[in-house]
């Protein structure tokens, strides 16, 4: 038998060894199950800011439709057994408020990611913050070209076709189909408006200085844009490029009609809603407007028997009965949420922020039910522009009629 003091030393060595094993096992277990903030065994916290009030409140329905889709997903079992807890705050389209609400989402609500924050100036306000804190700012709801910057801002990605790309397509159409064009442009005086303006000029190339005869700007706080429309008419422009958010789009269309100005009018997709913009402006006043499309219009009779449209309409009746099913903003929110759900499902049980961005940057030929035929979602670690195709459509006084080919949009990163 060893001496008592020797026995004690042996027992101490055994205790130290056992403690080390326990700690190692505990750390390994913790590593295996650790997740970034916003994830538990039963929940995924997804944050958002949107303008449910203020000058761009017409866009609020987009995120209401997205939230309704997340509810549908939850009712069907969630994402690999986890339910989406969608926390969306009203930022009133005010960049300082967006920053305040986003900090609350990240630092107090501890969301996993920020999905679909809306508005170019609002996302600009949080762009640096999100990337410094390495929180996904994913499927940003604005078409500004700068959201596709994987090298400089690897935690931010857009979703819809870029403003620049859409404007390039308009310019090419004008060059090919409107001889003697004299172009007047109204645009919002911020990054959103200037991105479109840049696309028009790039698309027109050397002809831009000759064809663009008048530019007018407005501020999002302006009560009216009547004087700008009068100035554009007075310039002699026979082509009107209307780069506005919904409230001002309706004003511009209506004012042009009231003063007897009948140019060929191009309206940016983000304000092309029949229910939210064209109806308030007046269908007669809106007749002939050209816009870009990448989604199916539920009000178009051509889709009456389309299974995807029928499924979408059933979704709206059950999950968002207060929403207008024919409003393309709702189709857009529904489709963007489907993209988010696709990425989360691809992550499996690795719901780290880094893996979410990896999966978002490796989407191959994703075809969403409500997208037009031939329009696919593709991303890569060097291409953060998910949708880069468009088809033009003309409003006939009741609905948009698609015409021409599906254009491959050329974003500024491809120039």
C-alpha cells in the first residue's frame, strides 16, 4: 500500500485529469452547438426596417407581404424545425431613424440578420455599421448598384435588378425605337435618383448630351413637384423619364396629364404599381407608360390559370387578406421572402452569419414561382446582383402588356 501522502498526490492527479477532460468535452460541445445571436433550437430572429409611414409608405406593403410569407412558412414547420421571428420596425423612410432602429435590432433584439431593409438613403445610413459588425444586410430592398460590392462590403447584398441596369435598358430602347427623342428627366435628389440618371446616360452613351434636354430634381420632403413637370413640358421634351417614389410618381403622372403633356413616359419599376401609383394618378393619365418587369402580374388574364399565380392568390387570401393581391409590391415581397427562406434552408443547422452570406453568394439558377419565364436568380462570391434580367411592359389603360424580349440587364459592375 502506498503511503497516505502518495495516495493523496495520485488522487489529485486523477482529479486534475478528469477536470481537464470535462472542460475539453464541454468546450467541444459548446463549439458544436454554438450559433451567432438570433438563433435557438426553435427560433431564427430576422430583423427589418421599412417605411410603414412617411413619404414612401406605399412601400410598406412589401414587407407586410414578406412577413405574411414567413408566417406561412412557420405554419408549415419553419426552417429545419425553427420558426422565423420577424421583427420589423417603421423607419418612416428617415435615414437617422433607420440607423436607430437597426442598432436596436442588432444590439437589443439580437437578430441574426437584417432582411430586406428598404430604401437607398436608409440602407446607406446603416451600410457601414452592418459591415463593421458583420451582420448580414441581406436582399436589400433597393436597386442601387452599390449593394453589389462583395469586396468592400461583403455583408450586404441587393435583390432586385439594379436601377442602373433598368435605366440602361430604357436608353437602349429609346435609341432603337424613338427617333427624334428629346428627353426630360425628373429624379429624386439622392443616390436612388442619381443611380437611375447614371444608367440613362451610360445607356445613351455619346448621344446623352444631345438627347437629354432637361433635368429636374425633387427632395423627398417636397410637398409637390408641379413646377418641375411644367418646366419639363416647357423644354419641349417628348420623352419623360420619371424616376420617383410612388407618392411623387402619381403626382407627376397626374400633373403631366392635366397640363396636356403627352410624352412617351418611362416609369421606374419601384413605382410601377397599378394599385398604388397608376390608379391614384388616373388610368387615362397613365396610359402608355413603359416600365420594366421581372414578376408575373396577377391581374393579367394571361396568368389566370397559372398554378403559381393561383398559389400566390390563395396565400394572399389566407395570410394577408388586407393586402391588394394585384399590387406588384406584394408579389415582390412574397418573392423576396421566398429567396430568404431558400437561403436559410440551404444553411441546414449551420446558421452562422458567415455561412448565411456564403449560401446567399452561391445561388445557382433559382427560379421563383412568380418570376417571368427565363428570369433566374444567380449569385457568386464576386457577383452580388441576384436578378439581372428584365422585360419591358406598356400600360394599356387597365394593365401592363409585356412586349419584346427578356433583356439581360447590364449592371454597373459589368461595364
